[in-house]
DNA sequence: TTGAAAGCGCTAACAT
DNA sequence: ATGTTAGCGCTTTCAA
C-alpha cells in the first residue's frame, strides 16, 4: 500500500488539508511547510494523480498520437514531446495507430478523458474528424494544419522548393518526384513547393506512383524512377530515398553521377551511401514547441478565456542540407 | 463537460449503481443492461478512469520506460508494447530517459502511482535500484535480466555466438568486437557469447574501446578497427555497424572484400551498403510478450496469490541473418 | 434485480 | 495559519 497524504499528515501531526497546502504551495507557516515536506520525503510520498485529478479537473497527463513509432521522423517528434513534458512533470500517453485513420480517431476518443490535452500526428484522419475532436478536447495538431485548429508544422513547401531549386541550379531539367501516400497534408505541402519551384519554367517535375513512406517503398519506386530516364529524383522522405539508393546501386546506377537523389526529413540521411542531400525538418523542436503551445492552451481553457492566448498556428523553418547524393547531371561524361 | 455515469443513469431511468453494473458486466436484467448500454453509446459515455481507479485500486494504465525512442531497437519494442496494450484497452505512459540512469529511477518513481505495472528497458540503472523498484511496483524487465525479477530477454549470447561462428566458418581468425557502453546487461551477454564461441580456439576476438551505440559511435570506431588489421568486425548494433560501413567506404576499405562486418538487432541492417549480416532480435515480439507477462502478474498480485502464476523469466531466440557484408577474408586476393 | 449509501485520496471552500 | 467539511465520478457493500 503506497503512502497517502493522510499518512504524511498524521506523521507530521497536522491535518490532511495542511499537508496538502504544504506540499502544493498553499498558505502555511514556513516551519510546518518544511516539517511536512521532510516527512513526505522520508516516507517517499507520491501524490495520487487520479485522486487529485478528480477534484482539480485536470488529469495531470498529456496524450500523443503518432502513426508509426518506428518511423524515425515520429520517433524524433515523440522524443521532443517526451523531453518537454518531463520538464513540466507531466507523463504522456503514447499511442501508435499503425497508419490507420480509424485507429487515430479511436485513440483520441479513449485518450481524451485521461488527459488534459492531446498532441495529434494524424496524417490519415479527415479534417472533419479532427475538427470534431478539437471540439471536445484541447488539441494541438503536429505536422498538419487544419484551419482554425492550433497546430505546429514545418514549412515543407519551402523545403521542397529549396530542393528543386538546388537541383535546377545544378543543371537538372527533369526531376522525378516520388510521393508518399496520397491526400495527406504533408503531401499537399510538397505539391505546393513543387508548383512554386517550377512556376517560372526551366525545370520539369514528373510524379511517379505513390509508395509507402518506407525503405521498402523506396526500393519499389527505384525501378519506376530509373525507367523514366530523369537525371534527378526527389523522394518523399529519407527512408524512401535510402531504398532508392540501395536499389540503384544494385542495378549499377551510380549516385550522384548517373542520378541525383534528394531525401526529406534528415532522419537516416547519412546511413545510406552516398550521404543524402535532404530537407532538414526540426521534428524534435516541433514536438517540444507543440507541448508548450498545448500547455498554454490548457491553462487558457481553465481560465475560461474565450480567446486563445497567443498565435496558435506555428510554422517552423526547414532547410536543405547538401551532402553527397546530388551533383551536376551526367558529370562523368564531361571532359 | 464530459458525460458522466450519472448522466447515463438519469437518462436511462436507473440508479448510478445499476448503470455501473450494466456497463461493467454486473448482475442486471438483460433489458436494463441493453437500455443502459444504448444510452451510454448515444451519449458517447467514456468512464473516468481516474475515478474508477480510485475505488478499484487499479489505474487502468501501463508504464514503459526506454532509454531512447529514436534508437530503432527501442522504437520497435515500444511498438510491440503499444500494440498489445491497445488490444487490452490499456493506455501506456512512455518515458524516454535519454540513456541516463538517474532519469530511469526518477521515471519509475513518478510512473509507479499512475499505473498498474511497469515495463522497464533500463540498461543503466543498477541491479539494486531495479530490485528496489520491483519491490514497490509490479514490474517486468525488458532486455535485461536480474535474478528474481520477471523479465523478457532475447538470447543475445547465442546470437553473438552464431555471429562469431559464422565468421570463423568463413575463415576469419582475428575479429574486432566493438562494444557499446560498458557494464550493461546486454554487453555482458555479448561477452558470454564471445567466450563460448572462442572457447575451443581457432579464432581470436579483440575488443576495441566502447563507443556510443549510435551511427556516430560507429564512425568513430571505424578508424580504431581499421588500425587493428583484423579481417572482420562485430559491432554492438546495426547503428554502429552502419557507421563503420560509412567510414570504411570513405577510407577506401571495401566490405566485405577487405573487411567483413556483422551488425546486431536487424534494425537498419539493409539501409547501409552492403546490406548487413546481423543478429536478428525479436524486439517487437518481446514488447508484446512483456505486456502479456505483466498483465498476468498484475492479475496475480490483485488475487494476492503469493506465487507467480507462471514462468516469469522468458528468453526469446535470436538468429543470424546472413546478407552481403560478410565473406571469406581477402577474397579478392585469391585466384 | 435494483437502489441507497459509503468511500477511494485528494483539494477547495469555509470556518476558526 | 490551520482544521473541518464536502465532494470530484465511480464501484461496491448492504438492504430491500
């Protein structure tokens, strides 16, 4: 049986209320405060969050929903969230939804009651479902934006634009883009970037069929890309890009001499050979930032402030990291 | 304000007690049971876990402590845990301890109260600290064994033995082993495997200084390994092995021709070039198995059975996966 | 089969 | 500055 506040109070010779005040920073004389704290320490007292939550109305916990923990992108996000939440002394429930829209919604429903707020990486759920969720719980969207909902995203469109312009500057004129699963917010941002970068001509971007955003997806896409004859390829993420690299090497295609490859996210970019030029996204910082925003929203909701306390749609910058997988097209054929 | 049991009871025209029984499977007439359930469904009722926990004494949640979520090994473990816990309708608190022993202990202390049981991947904490923890909370150790505590591990010693014998069979006589951080359980298991495989001679294993179990650690270790002149290297894990591969390639050392490389864990083994021969460890299954065991222990603890309900020290098999990073030594020099 | 009442551990009025 | 009291939402005796 764990130590309760009663135990501490009895041992310290005060009432439970006083013990509570001493521990949580209420109005108590310094001497009793120290005495109670000493006893609590000695007894290894840990407050029962459930009981506290029952009365304060706050659960003292956060919830995080991600599509796939084994995707290094989301692992990084989770790490950023966990670090910041720990700093705020809030435990976090983590749910992995296996990239299924149904599970995303289900996870939110089951987490809502036990948490003060939810952090959602929900690439699959519909906007409507998200709006509905946000209506019932304090929510911050991560790496997705829905009008009117608090969110923290990275400027993916600009990252893609930077990537295309890098390739164009190198002299590439035809680029294959390998998309991830269709109709995701992140995919739409990439499209925006593509459109922006190709608007004034000089470079053509063709889309290959979408593949899973995994290493295997990249392997699968490689043959399609090579069949096209383009001199450069832009992958949905680093996992796909490394898959591309692997299959290209197996087929005797040299990177970057025969083909330039650009990844996205800067997760496993240095693991393949050659090291990938990629769009760096501050996942971990996004996770931490999202926790900060969520905490502010939770506080505002408690104070029943009608208006959100600050800007609630945050965009973090992205930047291209140039490594060894991109070069001028057909470099080797030059004198 | 979320729907409470009171709301459901009132709407269904029964008492809260009856509503509770109807929902949790107590003794009620089929008709009222269905009626109450229909109302609950219609109102979107979700029980308040905190309130329930207060009275039942069970929190209705599990806790998981891992050293690093961005290490694919632990990401896989977490995924296995999350999947099984979801099947049991139990949310799980996930804590990332940044590979710090102090945080591991701290995390356990703060999670203990809010959970029914803890899953611990704690490579850094001392045995004594773990024993102390297990004294106060239902606990299952993951990928670590401490005498007398429930645990789920993989047979790492046997995996290492298989790796060494593979290299010996290929003709290697001198192998460098790159350890991870010293004095971990996993490290000790590797040593056992090394000892077993070298007992009857024919092959010599030399240790290089320990490095961080990361890609960067592998890059760092590479030069030490190459200076040794051994024909094969056994890395602490795949991350280290891929780092080794990358640095070896940069220095013009060809794998497997000049150097054979064996990884461990089968996490990022196919991402580098060439694909790694590695020891496959069933991380995900271990996570799921650990949840099963923990649930059984929790149930037993509640029934105040003095004896554990089953075997509580589980070992999962490992096996070597041979890919392209190992070959006979100095193959190229042969006719 | 159902309802009334008690109480889990804690905090927030209110009283002192 | 401190104690007393009430009650958060739920389950579980105990009666009916």
